[in-house]
């Protein structure tokens, strides 16, 4: 992992540390600026002192979650291999579980370091999530249906299908995350939301 770290990514951090050292620990800048920087640093240290224990336990928990991340990923991959899902479905679930894992780890870590801040974040996330859910309800349903189709496929690419209740007939040319593409008669391209494909009865003829 260390070989993937690039020193240039740390340049902003090193520059800030260097400026703080020059301003507070040397005579490179004026005495007035040096005094002001030292006062600011002392003020921050005084504010951080009561939180040292919380910060330590928060970082300790994040380190523990980091150590468990790889075994967790391997366990999810093993479960997905046994599920029989297609590659696209496995990729969606793997990325989704990884995102949820780190979100939970960060939230738990922040709950130790800054619980008051986390409470405000939860309120903001709740309001934003409610608005986003209403705005993207159809898209979310299509995405969930796409994942379900990956684990319990009703059709596959190349099948000739007919959706009961919809004027959709043709050969399945692609099954995406949110849409399924059907090539109809006279080369008409029909896109079907995955929630419709999942919810409706499908008459399918195997491609073979």
C-alpha cells in the first residue's frame, strides 16, 4: 500500500506545517506575527485538550475498521460468487457495500470525536435524503430492480420477450443498471425501466 502513496499529495500539508514552524518557532517572520501565531496555536490546543481522549478512541476505531476492511471485502466477494449473480450485479453490490462500510466507519468515528457536530450532520442528511428520495424515487426503484434482476434474472441478453400489459416485444439487447434495452420490430429501439421488467409478467423465448 505504501508504494501507492505519492509525496506530491502531501505538499499542501507539508507547506502548511512548514509555514506554521517558520512563523511560530523561528525569527523568519516579524515578532508580532510570531506572537500572534503562537497565541492562536495555544488557543486551539486549549480547545482540543478536553477532546484528546475522544479523538484517540475515534482514531483507534477507524484504524480497527481499516484493518477489517480487506477481510470484509473478501467475505462479500465470496458470498457474491456463491449467489450466482452476474458480473454487473456483483460490481454494484460490492461497491455499494464498500461505500456503506466506510460511511458507517466514519460516522462512528466522528460520533466519538465530535458528537454535537454529528447530530447536526444527521439532521442535514435527513432533510437532504428526504428531498432526494422524493426527487429520485423512480430512479432508485429502477436501480434496486436492476440489482434484483442481476440476482434473479427473468430474462437475459438475446431472449425474445413480451411484457404483459405493455406494448413491448422484441429481443433483449442490453440489461443496464436502471434500463433494459429491447430491439423491437423494424429495428425500433425500446428502453424499459427495470422496475417495469421486474414487476410485470414476462413472456420470454430463450435465445438458444
